[in-house]
């Protein structure tokens, strides 16, 4: 009997070891130049969606709506597909390292003198070019295009007084950017009309010009990897309830994919027993934080009991309601939801340093086991 338990333990350990290798492959792939930051240029987001659907098909998952894995929708977006050159005080700056372009900026091709507006702001005489000094450069996405061009400088790297600047920046406003949420499922064996949802966003920031992109390893290739690994597990181990896997576009530009889904649900929202959203799942040295823990207290107590029994995550912190990821719109529609993110380790966020090579993925196996045990308990 002891030998049997030992063999089962080894088999279980091997499953999770294989999953982490798979997770690493997903992160390495999604952060590669081919996907160009999973954003708004070079068809990055569309390429990522096709890749994810192929992973679902390979694992044997079916579309949630029985017809297509894609839930198509659109929104406006300001993009930077081409030229991206900034020369300040006759020194050529490195894109996304020395400077970033504010995401709502318009195109600009000119050379101007700069005047000091305040201690961190410099402008040309028409306020068309604005220089802003920042302690840290972090980029985002924007739905609107403004009437000037804002260039943010890393004040730690550039200590000279900005005097003159030459720019050649190409911005392109897309009124109707076409994209898709992705939805797949494993049909429940006993109560197929009740659902456990596992969600993550697959989009990131894309590219700033034709030469620079933001890989988005932790945010959120790590969450996609965890979700796809769980999809493989559940495809091989169907549950009492149906398990749905939902990946959102448009998170980085304002939680637009999850908002669209809650307004156009494929399955009724009241059929969702619980939703677990994963974002920033690549570290975990200092534990995790769970958003909505103070709202869904019974479920938070349950997940802590499981974690204590299995000795998985070093610490689970409780946080209240927050509109900081795609769980939010589900919470607003009265769907019981958690959003967890990992703590400690690398601090790269919304910059070009969020790369696969430095992302440890050290708690992905434990997170996967915690989610599996939690979902088992919810169904029982």
C-alpha cells in the first residue's frame, strides 16, 4: 500500500512538473516578437488569439457558445505603428528606455525649442510638444487621441535641462479596432448547466513604433499560461460542473473585454458558481493577494483552509473590492469572483523589462493545485 501511495505521489508530482514546462513554453511564445506585445500593431492581439484557440483545440476543449471560440467586438484605440524618433539636446534617445510617448499622443514631425513650464514640465511655444520628467516610465493604452504630443523622460537617466527637441512620431487613431474575447469549456459530468469560470486577459500594450514592443511576460502571459495549463488538466479530468475558460481582450485599455462579456454573456451570469481571475501570476515569493476576499468571506476562508492543509502559498493577503482587473465587471453583476495576483520578485510592470527570461514562474504549480482544490470544494 505504501508503494502504491508513493507511485501516485510521483505521478501527481510529474503532472505538475510537466505543466510548469508547458507554462514556460506559453510565456516564452507569447512574449516573442511574432506577437509584438499582443497589442494594436503588427496584428499582435489577433495572432495571440489564434494561438490560444489552437491550444484549446489541441487540449480538446469545446467553444463555450458551441459554435466559435471567438466573441468578437470592437473599440477605438490610439496606436503607434511606424516612426518613433526623439532627439533631445542633440542626443538620440532610446525608445521605452530613455523615454515613452504618452499613449494618447498625436503624430509629430518637427524640431522646436523648449521652455520651462515648471520643475518637471517643458513645452514648445505652442504647447504642441510637451516634455514631462518622471521617476519611472510605465506605458499604457488609450482609446482617444489628444491634440498634442507628450514625451515622458526618465529623470534618473536624463539629468540635463531639456532645451531643444527633434521628433518624428507616427500615431494612428483606429476608430474601430476589431478584436475578440476567447471562450472555451469542458462540459460538466453531472451538473453541466452550472459553471466554474477561470479567466485572464491575453492582451498587452503592443508596440511603440516599428522597432520596440512590450513583451508583457508577467502581465499577463503568466496568467494565460496558468489558465491554459488548467484547461489541459480539466480536459483530462472533467468535473461535476462545467469549467469555462475565458480570455479577454482590451483589459489594458480599460477592462473592455470583460465589460463586453458581462453585457453580452454567452451563458447566463447567474449560472456561474464562482469566477477566479488570474493576472500577474509569474512570481509569488511573498505570497499572493486576493481581491474580493473581504466580500466573499466564506470562499476566502475555504481557500485558506486548503492552502494550510496543502502547504502551497507562503501567505494569502485579503483585499477588498477593486476595479483593477477583469473580475470587476462580474462582481458588479453579482457574480462571486476572486482576482489574485502574486507578490515579490521582479518589479517590471508596463515596461520593456517585463520579459520571460527573468520571470521565475515559481508558484505556478502551487497556484494550479490551489485552484483545482478550491474548485473541487466549491462543487461539493
